[in-house]
């Protein structure tokens, strides 16, 4: 982190301190104030994920050069997992002020992801953010060590969940009902098709850009194309893909 980055955070803190002072002047109780992170905590949060957004579907770098060669840009935010004040998202009144501003209650995100998690509390509950934080840190460590493995697989699946949630949701249900099902076909509801009886079916009408979604799964080696001389496209799920659904 450059000096300029530290200056940026210091300025933020100064604003926060001035804000606190105004609240005191208004006679508000300290508990009603925000439990902001101090600069070293923000610094640690950013460094633990290599200055990348912790949202596995984003992973955007949050630090880079400014035009001025002596300065750097920061678009990262040390977001609170449970809110800094009682009117904020995911607020937990049981926590002490110290715990609320502790590094364990922070997650490093880019500005747009920080906004996203605060605007949709039900989609991004505490458990999801803690999970993001854990895999963000683990990905940073693995990148440092130049390793790849199961963690990267987990990141991949989280990314896929964002790209084709509808399709994965249907596959999840199908595999739960047919744990031995591996073969599937893609069809239009307007076509007549003689099923062999053991294949799962996904309809173009139910999933936008179904071919593109399957192309991505093929690229990642999660399905294989076994179309022979039939009109309908036939595929099979690989065992790695099936395992992801807990089957
Ligand atoms: Zn982000």
C-alpha cells in the first residue's frame, strides 16, 4: 500500500472523527455512533485478500496507479459484516463496540459490491459474507503460493452460480431426485423426441442462452458432449460436476 493510500484512509477517519464530535455536540449517546474500523484494520483487511474484492463473482483489483506517478487509486471498502450502527444492515445488538470494529467483523470489497451487500440484506446475510471472506483469503494465499486446487474449484462454482443460477438450480433438483442420472439432452418444447427413459431434459424455453451456458460448462470440463447421430444434443455430467451438487 502506498503512502497515498494511507493518507486517503486517514482522511476518511478524520471525517469520521469530526462526525462523531458533531454527534457529541448534539447530545447523542456514544452507542448511537458508528463503530468504524481504524486505518490499520482496513489496511490488514485489504492486504489479506491481495487488494482484491472478496466477492467471488467479482474479484476486481481495488488498488492501482493514478495518473500522478506519486499517487495510487483505491476503490476498495472495508465493509462491516454486521453493521457499524443500529440502523445499518445485518446489525447485531449483542456485539460490543470493540467486536464490531474488530478485523473479524470486516470484509474487503470493491465499492460496487459494498453497495450491493448493503442494499440486499436478505441475499447477502452474515454467513455468505463470512464465506466470501474465507475464500477470498484462501485464494490470496494460494495465489501467493502459486498453487491451484479445491479452493479454485469453489471459486469457479460460485462464479457459475452467478452466470447460470436458473440452470444449476434445475440440475440440483434433478440430481437430488435421480442421483444416478448423468446423461441429458437439450430440447425445444415444440420438438417431438423419443426419450430412452434415463436421460434428463433441459428446455431452451426454460433457460435463456442454454447453448452458451452449456458451452461454458464444456469449456470447464464439467460436462461432455456425447451427441451421436441424433437430432438432439446429448451430454453427460462429469463426476466432478455431480459432486458439487452433493450427490
Ligand atoms: Zn466487487
